[in-house]
């Protein structure tokens, strides 16, 4: 059986500390302008907002900080010296990258930094794709080959219900945020409605040199029309199975600049979701190559998780297969593309044909 290589514990510790500093720093930037924290209770759940101080008689709108957790409360109470903290964070990022921890290319990193500064990840947008996979290596403590983690685009997703519920917006709109990174960014209109955006791209002639895809879960009958996400001030492409991936997102860090605080799917959900994506991949050469990469990422994560978090991996795998016949068939077909020893780590238990989706519906507003 092929194994995976571990990162030194010291590197994992540096990553964890850097991630905490980056997330605390993102809160500090909001609070530096002055104001007060305020807790709201919505449908029995508590959420924190920051109410900025009055400016010349005008009170800016409240900024969403997150659900009421001990970590959020600690960050609200914490004050850090930002200039010194930035130097430390830059040094930690450089040390991790020099140690072989994967990081995004320059343009991807700059796009993610701009999105973070605008508030996208504070508002629970979630990075998906290979950028998320890069975050798992130092988080879980494993080494990864460069080709397996390489990416040239940025994909983010968000539940529409969350986008509405947070009652906050990025500043300014999504296209303006991207143009601040590269003025050549433009919207790609939907073929079904030219007024709506299919994706955001930098073109090179007739081709797209770099793409930012904004995604939302597809619910109900198949449809291709973009979904508006108010919190991100932009449109999103609906995608089947994405609800499973985005549920219970986690805090992570991208190794670029001072360290970019982002939200990613849990590694367990990311790993088994890749099986769904690979199973539904078209037959053209480019899609087959992407499917192979998806399965490589899934196989590596499954090996690590089976070693370190076997119960979490098992629970998520069982949840996926109890979503219904279509989910189960796609998951099992994707599983067959894994190496035999990795297939053995995902058993095929007897499960009911259907289960309710109450947990999923609840996830969209929590």
C-alpha cells in the first residue's frame, strides 16, 4: 500500500498559529475604525455584528462577524498591534513556502487577497477546488506533489440563503474587486440572459486566460441560469451536489502575502465530493485529465483522513451515500476510479434508499 509523507509537526504548528493570527487580524481591520460589537438572535441562533462608529453624523451599516462561538468572542476581545503582526505573518508564510507547503500562483493569490479584504470569506463564501486542497496539506500535516495541488483559476461558492441571511455586503461589487487586481477582468454573460453573469475572466484573444467562478448549490430541477448572491454583489453558477460540499465550512489559510484567511469545505467533504465530480466528468480529454487530478486529490486526502480522522471520514461517506439513489450511484462510480487500497477505506454499507434532507436545509442558514 502506498503511503503519504508527513510534514514536520513544527510546520503544522506554524500554520495553525498563522491561520489564527490572520483571522484575528481580519476582524481587527474592521474594528480599528471604532464601534461596538452587538449580538443578534435570529431563529434561535446568535450571531455577532460590528457596529462602526458614527462618521460626521452618518453611521455605516453593521458588518457581519460570524455565529456566536468562543473563537468569535475571543477575537472580538483581542487587540493586536497590526504593523508588527504583519511582519511576523510575512515571515511565517515565507518559511512555510520554503518548506515545500503548496501555495497559489501570484494572480490567484492576489485575487483571493482582494476577496478577503472585501469581506467575502467573513461573509461565508467558501474557496473550493485546488486552492482549498492546498490548504489541507499544512492543516492535516502531509506533503503533496506540485502537480496534484497546482491551480490556475479561483472557484468560490456560497449558499444563497446564507448570502441573504448575513445582512451584509462586500465592498464594492464583485467585478470591481476583481478589476482592482487586474483591470482586464470582465464578466462573461450567461447565454440564457446576457444581463446576468456566468463567470468572471481575463481573456487572451478568444480564450480565457484566468477564470473566477462563483458557484451556488443547484436545488430542484436542473437549471443553468445564474443565481444572484446579494452578499457577494454578483451572480453565481448553480452546481449540482455543491450543497454537500459547502455544509459546515471551516476556517483555513492561503499562503500568499501575509497569509489570507479563507473559508474552505471540511477536508472530509472535499475528499468524497471529488468522487461525485469525477464520476460526472465528460469524456473529452481535458475533462478526463481534470477527473484524474480530482481522484488523485481524493485518494491522498482519504489516506490521510483514514489514518487521522477515521470516524469523520466514515460519517461523511455514509451521509453522502444516504442522500438518494443518484448520489449513491455517482459516489460509487467515482469510488471505482480510486486505487484498490483506497477503495477499501470507503466501505459500501447497507443504507436506506432515502433519508430526509432536514439537516441540509438547516445548514443553509447556520
